C-alpha cells in the first residue's frame, strides 16, 4: 500500500482536502480523507506543500494515429478515399510507442480519447485509453468510445476538391441522415448479410454510443444538434469554437461540449470566432464543458495551459479542473473508473509542486493504476 499524505488534495467530486491522505493499493484508490490512519506497513510519500489531483484527461486527441516526426509512415487518422467509414476503428491504428504518449504522461495526462480525423463525414470509432502501456489492447478504457462525424470545411475541402460529394454543408448533413436512416432500416429486419458500417450506426441509434461531432462554426453546431434531435441520439460537440454564440441552444438540449484548442491561429474561416472566453460562456449557460488539445494540433502538454487561460477569462477554477478531469471522463463514459479521487477508482494521480494552473508549476510525480510512471 502507498500513502500519499499532507498534500492539498483536489478530489474534484467532493471538494478539496487540506493536509489530505490518499491510500492506494492494487492499482486502486482505497481511501481519501484528512485524518486517515496509515497502515504501519504502508510506504509513505510526503506531499506536504504539493497539490494532488486526479490524472488529467483529454477527450479529443489523435495520439497514436497521427504521430509527429514520422511523415506519412504512421499518420492514419483519415481514410481519404471514402467519406463514410463508421466501421473503422482508431484502436486498430494506435501505436503505443508514439512519443506523444510519453509527452502526455509527462504533462499529467493519464487518459485520452484517440479519435479519427475530420476529413470524412463519418470518420470511424474513437477509443478511450490510458496513456501508458506496451500493448494497446491492455490500455483500453472504452472501445468504442463514440463515432466521429464531421461538419464544415474539412470534408468539403477534401471531397469537393476531388469533384466528389460532399461539396456543400447540405450534402454533409444529407450523408449523415442517409446513413442513419439506412441503419434504422437495417435493424428492422434480419439482414441478408452483415454490414459492419450499419451495425455500428445501429448502436448509435440505440443510444449505446454517442456521436462525436466535429463542429466549429455556429451553423454547423446547430446542424449537429438538429440531426441528433431528429434521430434521438446522444452527441458531443467537439471543438465548439463558436459555441459561445449559441450557448443557450446547446444548454437547452443538454449536449456537452469538448472545447478547444483555443491556443491556435485563425488558419481557416471556422476559427475566426476563436476566443478564450468560450468555455466560461458555455459553463455559465449550463453546458457541461471539457477542454481539449486536439493533439498534435496543440501538443498534449498544453492541456493545463488551455485550462489556465479559460480561468483567466472567467471559467471558475473548480470548473476548469473538472473540465480536464471528471467532466472529460463523464463525456467519454468512463467516470466510474477515472476523473476524480474516490475510493474504488483507478489510482491515476498527479502530484504538482504548486498550483496546477500556474505556468511555473512542475509535475513531481504521475501515477497510472497506482504505478509511478513519471517523476522529477
């Protein structure tokens, strides 16, 4: 057993404990509190003057399927020959040796979603994984963790440039509706043969999986919400760059938003409304907010900085911490295992030498499943 004691413990789920004790054993959190007895045989880690948080979580990355510094050798996030690919699985492309996963661990990020890219209308299945492991199957938290769809510029630019559909936003929406309708017909009668594309969309229709909708612009956000309402689907807005413009509509539908990365240039029209205030505005409207890096577009180590800038622009401190821990876990669908410091959850923890959102703060130690995976 390991006892981490005397730190400022941000449980996220039930407040902050000054001088707290966290007990870990067999990869799990055994107990957390202020006056916990420490077993005589426990190894003790003194966290006095430090801050202890759950492992950080980024619920939108391309880690493992869009490696840096390898050219085209291991960039697998988009199948550019077919705009409709719900049967493809990010799991089958994630390379656990991606150096970005080491960067994640060093940045205190212990769990992520690896998702297909946004150049296809229906890009495939996302997977939620821990950020340390030798074999990808052993790293999985949830598979599949949703089905990626994309609105706006990216699929239009790719396929319109090839004189293929989609070349307009109307066509993007039409393709999504056609395939959802085909999946609905597929489950009504015994099929003559299996259709892997429609099988996964049938799970979406049954509410077993959410759609993870790449949508930056306000009009694309509203189209995503409209389609979800038409088919009664669970959906998460990914990026939501202009979400502040339609925050009330997002909140009214109870749809969460994975916002970011805000630390980016306005390299395309969809990003012209970028502002660090978006998370605060969405939160004030009642939207569940997570913050994301979209690694490698913003390196995974920038997740804490995304949160710090959101705090600077009005997002409450506790909400910002929740946005990169428990809210992200809830959006992924793995909050029963990670995202807060609670007895019974996986022992994924980060120890900081100061305020996690201060630029000069260093990470002293990171644990995944109770194992020390990073230290300084």
